[in-house]
C-alpha cells in the first residue's frame, strides 16, 4: 500500500479543470482539496493547511493575485499560478507577489505535475534549488527567487524561457532531458504547429551564448536532448 502524499489546494472556478487536475494529482497519490473562489480558498488554506497551492489568476470577485497578496502575509506555502494571459506583466507581477511558479493555459497535466513535483522537492529541501539562496553550478550563479543569473560574477540577462531552460537543466542535476520533455515543460504544447523541438535548440543556442565561458557546461546528446554538467 502506498502512503498518501502531500496535500494540494486547487483554487479555480472552472469545474472541469479542477476535476482534471484532481484526477491526475490523486492518481499520483496526492491529497487534493479545492475551492471555486479566492475567499473560500483563503478559508480552506487556513483550515486544511495544504503543502502547495495551485491558484488560478482569473477568479470571480477577488482574483488570484489579490489572494496571493493577502495569503503571503501569513504563509510561505509554495504557489503555482495558472494564467490564461501570456503577457509578461502578469507573470512578473505574480512572481513578485510571491508565486513560486506558473503555467500558462492551455497547459498539459504533465507539465503541471512536473512543476508541482519540482516545487515540493524544493520546499522539502531535497534539491539545492530552494529558491532562497543562489545556486552555484561551476561559475554560473542562479538566484531562483530573484530570477537573476551571473556568470563569473557578471550579471547576464536571460529571457523567461531561457531562464526556465536553465532551471530545468539544473533541477535535473545532470540527468539528460529530451527535447520533447523540455518543449512540453516550458512551452506546454508539443503538438503545436509553430513550436517544435527546433525551438528548444534555438533557445539552448541563445542560452549557451549568454553563458559565455560556461557555454560548454550544457552538452548536447545527439538526436535526443541536453544535460548540464553540475561540477
Ligand atoms: Ca478561472
């Protein structure tokens, strides 16, 4: 018998989406509670004490960002934002307000699950990438909380996608990630006409360029994917 895993609170007013998320997380043995609006979500968060919250931005009455603003005054439980808007403003605002990660709708349940697992690992301290202090990989210093990257002490500016790529590679701790996996986790729709695995290659190329002397730390596994050399 497998023991039940962490408790996750889903705050989302789209019932079908809640059902889908619940079904998939319960399949992975998570305990799932849900609320259809921010007010009852706040009550439930205090009562049920979840280990992680999946929070939609677009909610009736109080929206997800207002929820987060209030909630962060009392708790540091990891929050994954669901957003329907691709605008950077929402993302950055959300992260500044204390969201730990986000996925853009439409997302695959696989992508959401991966984010949930990564965040829980971080908050359980099993991975170095705890978001609180910068992580050092060779001469690359990554501050996950502030979304800042330095190479040999010099700041380099990454786009959100490049940052996500670097984050996933570091979280994998040297394990090879396939281009499909990266595509799925970062862009979330591998079957899209305009975005294919070449997009991953292009972003890796730009990321390497920005990592300068540390570029060779990211290696290509021919016809498969990428990995990062951790030490
Ligand atoms: Ca909604």
